C-alpha cells in the first residue's frame, strides 16, 4: 500500500537531464494509474502524503509530458469529493493550486498544448463546484480563459470547449466565440489576490 512513497524521491528530483526526466515520468505514470482507478481509499492515502506539492512543482518545471501527467493526477484528486474538500479547506492550499494553474495558462498562451489545456480546464471546472472556490475564481481566473485566446487551439476539441463554457457560466465571462485568435493574456495571478479573498466569501473564511 505504501509503494508510491518509494517513488516520491524520483518525483522530487529537479534535474532536467533525460535520465531523471524518464524516472519522473515513469513514477508519475504509476501514480497516474492508481488515481485512474477512482478508488477513494487511494485518494485518501495520497492526501496524507506530499503528492500535491510534488505534482505542483512538476506542473511548473517539468517537460510537457510530465506536466500533463502531473496535472492529470491533480485533476483526479480534485474529482474525488475528499480531494476537493482538502484543496479548498484553506486559502493556502487553494491558491497554491490555482496559482500554478494560472502560471501554466500563461505558458500555454505562448506554447499551446490542447492535451495540457484540457486537464487545466477540467481542474478549474471541478474547483468551481466548491462555493468558496467559485467566488475566488471569479476574481483570479486567467483572462486568457475568459477571452478568445485559445479559440484556435480548441477549434477541434468539443469536450474542452464545453467544459470551458460551463466554467465561464458559473464564474463569469463569455465563452469563446469561435472566431479569431483573440487578445492574449499572460494568465498570471493578481498580486495580493489571496489577501483580498479572505473572509466570509473567500477560501478558508
């Protein structure tokens, strides 16, 4: 049951050399296979470990493939009710996740990847199921997801366009119209947003 813990040192390596990247990717693949089972016990176990911080680091610094698998793992954790409650339990946890997602959107504006964007949008959509997270996202969702920045990239992916439309319908903003590349945004979080959202309507209020 504790086998995943033996993989964490490989996830924690920061070397960008190919052998270490293969180790990271293989280790992520094992964790990804576990969360794909949709087993609540697996999610509960992982939440007691450092899997989310490890995945967030890889989501920021890894290769595109490693980022994709790490984001998928976070997505599957969020899709579990306990996982969503865990991430949204405090402002610090929510903003740790949302800031990384925002930064990834900023990178995708420059180098689009539909495969990676798909998992990011699904993470945002799931976060919006939490009332307090939804209120926070109304202020910190990247502009690049609110305008037509990714219209061209998503023109052939009806599923992601549907998810994005659902997300914007609950947090505010118009769904992509389907024409033009739109205005680009760096997608970074607004400095001080975490402080502004503390309180009755914010995470952890």
